[in-house]
C-alpha cells in the first residue's frame, strides 16, 4: 500500500472545536484556573453515553474565553490537518457554543478562527473553510443568529450552513434557514441519520435540500432511500471511526460504508472529532477503512477524489488536488510504501458513547 499520509485528501466532516489538541486544552484550563472536562483523563477522552459526550463537548468549549484562543485553535487545526495529508477541509464551527459566554459576541470568535485558519493556510498549506451549525433544540432566536453569522461571512471563509444536535422528529422548522442560506449561495450540509432511523434522513432530504449529509448511515436500512440519495446526487460524509467510538455502529466490520457505496451512493471518508476519538485523524481513517473493507489504492484514490469533487473548494484548488491524487496513484507502490497505523483504541472498538 502506498503511503496514505502523502495522498492529498479533502476533509469534509470535522468539528473545529472537537479537533482541539489535548495539550492545548490542558494549557487553557491551567492558565484560566478552570477545570478540565471530567471525561478527559491522562489517556484521552472517555464518555458514559450520548448525553455525557455533549456535556464533555460543551465543557471543552467553555475553555475558549479569549479571541486569541480561537486564533490559536484555527492555526493548530490547520497544522494538524496538513500533517495528515489534508490540503483542503470544511470544518463545522458552532457560534452558539461561545456567543453568550463572550458577552453575546457572535462575530468575534468566528473572525478569530478565520484569522487563525488563514495564517495556518499560509504556513502549512491546508485551506480550511467553515460550515457554521445550528444546534437543533436551541430555539429560533439562536438559529436566527447562526444564520446571520453564516450570511455575514458567506464567501469569506464560510461555504455552507450546517446543523447538528437532536435527531428527534420535527426538524422541518429549520427549512427556512437552509433555504435562505442556499439563496445566498451557501451549501447545505446538515447532520442526519447517525442515531435516528431512515425517516430522519428522508426528512432531511426534503426539508434542507442538502448537498451533503453528515453521517446518514441509517440510510443503509432503506433501499429506496439509498436510491433517492444516489439519484439526487447527495453525498454522505461518513466518519466510520467516529461511529465506532460513539457506538453508533458496533464495529468497522458492521459499518454500512460498503453497502452504501455498492448502492451507488457517493461517500467520503472523514474524522469528525479526531482527538476525542482515539486521536484518529484522516490518514488513520483511510488506513482503517482499507484494512476493514479491503480497499485498493485505486479505490482509496477514488474516495479521495469524491471528497474533492463534493467540496465547495474553488476550481483551481480542486484541479490541483486531483492532480496530486493522480500523481500519488501513479507512483509505484514499492517506491511509496507504508501507511498510517490505526490507533489502538479505534481498532479495538468504542471507548465511550457520544453524539
């Protein structure tokens, strides 16, 4: 197998806050005299259940209390992505996790993150754009402000509107937000179907007119839904190691990635919240997928191309990335041997349950 670190990749489903380095979190907590999230121990993160994961995630976000901290995180995430061969990424950022804590400042945190990402792009070569997310269940006032943030920075570092949180029925009230985002030229990349069944994905298809769906793994339970996703050209941004770590699926062997791909659905590989799930970055995800599903280098290159083509990168960036993928595949395997090790925790199964 060729070296997966040198395969140019696009990361389309990663949460910026969830990608913060553990060492940075410890430093922020020490500097501010604040407690670390209770689930963060010497050996990394653990979670009791889904509610506990959300509490841990929220506690982690509370350590960001200065705009320079947001700049730092943007810069470090750019560096870490570049180190795993990700040259372009679209990261979820949650303005509602920070605004109230920073005196109802809805613009300062995202501006600081974009500053850090810009500096990171210049220093390390990884371009990262943002998809602000509406957290389902926080109410229309908060959703209004998140949409306002997305529209304010549309074309200036923001490429899509996202949503995460509860997958309970009744998601249609968010339809107007995604319609407004698409009318402004933004993409639609909601989460769906990670925990809830196929109906959640059907509702998302109809309500949000998605370009891509984060997770969407329950679609594999419904052949008609898989056909609809494929026919509409909607891409599923899958994060298999995350799904195992959060116990959304029991193991990689039981993950629906092969079933979805065989049904004609365009799928991409992603890391979601790498430091929180066994420090498994995108190279690790590709290596794990190759081992679990016997994917060839050509198939891995095809998945990487799918990620590039499904992204909101500009044409020049897409052309450059695809040329790099072609060059990687053209290199004889014996001249580019090696692959990333799959993190032991991710390979062995979930450490806890989460989002």
